C-alpha cells in the first residue's frame, strides 16, 4: 500500500472510529448473532442470523480497511511558511462568481466538502498547494477552467481573518 498523507486530526478521527468499531460495534454484532442463534435451530433458514453474519463480515472488512490506512498514513503538520499546505485553512474567492469559500486542506482520506475539508488530491487541492495569499489557482472543471484567488492562508487552530 502506498503512503497516505493525513493531518493529525484526521489520524485521530480514524483511530477513534477504529476503537469504536472494535469495541462497541463488535460487541453489538456479537450480541445480535447470539440472539439469532438462540431462536432457530436451522441457521441456514434463519434470516436474522444471516443478516447478522453479513453485518459482521462488513464490520471486519471496515476494521481491516482502517487498520491498513493507519499503517500507510504519514501524519503531516502545516509549515506556517505562507504557502498553502496540508493542514492549513484557506479562504479563496472564485473569480467567475465572486463566491468565497473557507476550506481546510487535508489528506487524501479526509476530504469532506460539507465540513469544509478538501483533499490535497482533489483538483482544487492540487491547484492550491504551494500558493500564497494573492495568487490565483486555476482548476479544470467540467464547466471549464475556474480561477480561485487566495485571500488568506492560516494554520487550522486560528480562524481565517479577512
């Protein structure tokens, strides 16, 4: 597996999810399996048992996936050198519409646009990395080339100032 860039917050989120799955969810699914096996002798016809067994397989698959990601992860810290990098918050203005966006640049596995986090592997993330305040980042999008002016670059602990 190749190395994955991730922020310390993203690493902590994955670790927390892994612990929850290994402890709470495994216990819940095991209880569900126990209840299902006690209700019918023929397990091949017991839909509750078959559903619980499938849920256990999916749970174990997700646990393995997270463990693999954590093994491959390289936690990065922002450099605070004025250039956009992983872990930093940025505010950009789309030149065509004038709309401003406040975003946090995160690793490949952490992107969540609804939460304001974009991956460095996304087209906008790739275009922003290395830019400074006042520079323009160009992104090829389905509706054509878009330009984004960098309005502010800051570490995530602080809010982006105007």
